[in-house]
C-alpha cells in the first residue's frame, strides 16, 4: 500500500537561487509541493532576472518570499543571503533547475543528524531527461584541484545504496546545517561560477565536518551545455582555490604537478582557440591576491583536517569538445597515469 511521501521536516527552510528561471521554477515548485513543503517556507533569490520571474511568483505563488539581486552576480550571493535569512536550523538550498523527488527533503533531513559531525548532506543527482542515469555521485577533489565524478553517465544502480562521506558535491541541491555554514564562512561570493561549490565543500571538510551523500535522496537536474565564456572563471577560481585553501607544504610538494597541469591546460586552451580565456583569468586573479594572506590566515585557522585526508587521485573529467581526437585522448590517459604515480609517491610527504 502506497502511504505517500514522507512528511516535510519542520526544521528545514528552502532557498532557491534562480537566474531567468521563469520556465524552470514552476516544475521545481511543483516538486516541492509534492514533497509537502509549504510555500511560506520557501524563498526565491532572483539573481538579475529579466524574464518576469518576480512578477510571475507574485501572482502564482504569493506566499513565497522573493528576494532580488539587481544584477547577475552569480549564485553565491543568493546562497549567502538564503543562509543568513534562514530561520530554522537547516536549509535546503536548490538551484532553479533541481527537481526533488517527493521523499528527498525528508531523507536528507534524516541523514544529516544520523551521526555527529555531518555539516551537509547531498542527494544523488540524475539527468532529468534520463532519470536512470547518474549525473553527479560520490564526488571528490583531485589533488590537482579538479573535480572527480566517477559515476558520470553510469546507471543509477551502480552507485549502491549506502550513505557515505564524499569529498565534493554540486550545489544543485544541498541540505546544509546553517550553523556549520556560518562557522566555515559560508560561500565565496566572488567566484561567480566554477569551483564555488567545491570551495564550500572543501572548507566544510577542512573544518572537521563531514559531507555525506545519501542515495535514497534523488534529484533530477535540468541541464544545458556550458559554453566557453565560463573558462576564465573556472581557471581563475581554481588558482584562487589552491592558493587560499591548500596548506603551504602541499603547494610546495605538488608544485611540479601543478606546473605541468598549467602548461597542459594552457596548451589545450590555446590550441582550441581559447588563449584569451587564460589571459582574462590572470587579469581576474590579480586583484584578489591583495587580500589572499588575510584570507589564508582565517581559513587555515579553521583547519581540522590535513590536505592528505582531503585530496584524492582519480581520472580527470575533461569536456568532450576539448578532449576529442585520438591524440588528445592518448595524452589524457598518459597524464592520468602520471598523476596517479606522482600521488602515490608524494601524498606521503603531505602533513
């Protein structure tokens, strides 16, 4: 007998960050209604939309709180606003293209207090158009500061049924302990897009809290291809992530691998017609270097876990439009093997 979805938790607020999400939001909100979420528990953080999102919400869902940022400054300012305004201990933070299954919020809530020390719980993310296929699951941070997504485009059943600590999760959907988020400094709202979710997850784990993934909680994710305009943000943010978060000893030990990665990245971008992205990334990073020493003191002062505990090595994910062709695929296989060997030797030198 079908007893319906689990009840929506009483101690969870919902923050949805949206940019031009007028088409997407009705489906997201319908999913939350099916999960039992009352509209007065939901706030939409509208980031510079020009598609009538705010007007539609005022007419169709007047009980939902709407906050507006006048310009598109990326999702992190909205995420920080949602965290600051949360009235309850936990915040279900969603992108406007995240479609939660009816039991997802309740399962995330049950998981976050299953044992002490859990700061955030992530669902398993599947493709909205192919819900039997994984998009994000069991993510980690490669020591070279790139995402590891070992289950990408594999069948959902291959993930298994056990909830487990992971190293990184996308900000598509996260249930966050609000007090923990404040304790680690919330989101870095300069990043705009690229590494912003990895940065949050890494600092969470660095601070001694666990990031757990519960495969019983499932989110379908509406996606669209990311274009090359994102490259400067991704490159700049990765450099800043490294300099801000890694221990000084780690940067020293990994310097040869980081240097090789930069040469290969530069060559890949230049040969693909994206040399300007690298130049723009340099220009974007330079102003941030002035505050870097102070940021490092604060962040390293919160550290409870070493880089050796936080970083891994696994095959890198490279966009198909950059890695296509037999020569580039061969170089990638060689590079993955070299990185694996380097990590086997050098991880023992980390503190």
